[in-house]
C-alpha cells in the first residue's frame, strides 16, 4: 500500500534520531573491535575482555524498562536528553579509565544512558508514522544503529589498534556530545506517545504472550553474539589478520548490516513481521556453523560475514513492528523490554561464547549460536499457543 511521504520536518527529525542511534550504537558495539587491544593493555584474556559487552548488556537489560517506566510521564525530549547525557558521561569515563574495573564501571554508566535512548527513539518514530509506513520509518531511524556497524565499529577498531583503545571511546564521547546538542536544539517537545508506569511494567511482565514475544529478541541476538563478541580474535586466529584485516572485515559486516536494515523494512511491509523473522532464523541456522567450522580462506570469510550480517540485522525492524502491533497501548514498554532483550541476548551470547571459547575453541561458536536460533524460531510458535501474533 502506498502512502504520502513524511513531511520535511518529520524527515529532519528522523535523521536526527538516526544520528543519536549512530552514537549510541557505536558506543555499545565498539568493544568488539577493541577486544584485543584492551586485553593486551590490561593483561587479561579475550574471554575476560568480553565482559565489557556482558556488563553493558546486563545493566541495560534491567535498567531500560525500569527507567522507561519511571519516566513514562516525562516529555520524551527530556528523557532522550537525559539518556544521551548519561551515555556521554560513561564514554568520557571509559576513555580515561586507568584500570579494567573502572572501564567496566564506565560501561555500566553508558548502559544506563543507552537504556533510555534506544526505546525512546523507537516510540517517537512510531508516534510520527502511520501503520503503513511504520516499517520504513523504523528502518530509517535505526539506520543510524546499523551505520554504526559500517563506520563506527571499524573506525573504532582501527583507532584502537593504531592509537590505543581509549581513542575509540573518545570518538564515541565526541559524537554523543554532538548528538546531545542537536537533540536539545532541534527535537520538539510535546510529542505524544503512550505513557508507561511501573504498574504497567509489572502487568506486562506477567503476560505470557508478551514476554514470549520479547524473548525472541534475546534468543536471536544471543545466537549472533556467541560469535560476534569474539569476531576480532577469531579473525586473527583463523585467518591471521591484523589491524587492517580485522577493520576491513568489520566494514563488510557493517555494510551487510545496512543492507539488512533496509531489507528488514521492505520484508516487514510486504510479508509481515512473523514470516520475516522465521526466514531470518533459518538463514542464521545455516550460516553460523559454516562460518566457524569451515571458513579457511579470506574470500570465503568475506562473503559469509557479509551474508551473516545481512540476515542478522534484518530482524530489528520486523521485531519492533511486531511488538508495536501486538499491544499498541503498551508499545513504549514493549519496545523498552525489546531493547533490554537485545542486550540480555548479548550478555548471554557473550557468556556462552566465552565458555565455548575456553572449552572448545572457535569451532563450536557457530554451532552454539545456531542452537540459540532454533530456540528463537520455536519461540515464535510458542507465542501462537497463548495468543495469535502476526
């Protein structure tokens, strides 16, 4: 179904929200590119360095829905501003951290801010779009998150190897500060979105159908992060890559994320979110074991990494559209829980990947990730047992 294009003022706001997502996305995921430099700097293992992602994810998981509920009656512009300010404080602390413990604490502060930013951006985008264009608009504002994979993470990796891991967090701080200024100056107040509260959060958490719907995100992203968390060390070990090689692979992964974000929006609008998610699960189940079991050449690795990213990052738009139509009145909390599930999955995937890495090496990472994708697909059918979800 065709629809009128968004007004110019709305398109400008969507670009602003996309930029905020870019800054937060780079800050959240840049650790993937600097895992080896951080491990070397603090004389710890790659598995231990993976706690940079795990700590962020665990705090985000608990904080995001709670903070969204507590701030449910506060103007969205102010909430978004507060989230970016917290994220900026954490990024500055991370760039200056003299010990690994302080670096982990800084990551937790960043998670508090990010837990407000991502779901609030989603609710603003939904409030400013029609049902017919929701997939396209969500794809547009989350383009910044996927673009952070193309530019942010590879640039952070290159800087981390060349100038020290601190430089990656310094760049994140600069981008977040710029985004904060633009939000304060340009995002209007009074954008109407459904309000949330702690009582509504509690009611949501005891609704099996909604909890199962959100669980998909934790399982899907958890499967990806079994491998993704340790992608840098994997590429170094399996293919003998260094700074430039790892950076180039992360660029390809990021380009795949951009293509996936666009593809996810198109598929969601054409075949519906559930069919899209099932299709993506099947692709991941096939791809991940091949990557860690059979990859032995650079060309094969490049092709598979790109395909893996395309079919991985297509899921976000479909899942958010699915949740928004499932219970429109509780969409803010559902999207906050979805963002929490994203990082809960990241923490679980990082932990599982670390355990697999220590016990079995890199080969088992893709197999473990595929097993989580099977569970993700099954969760879609489990939701149907307690309520029909498109």
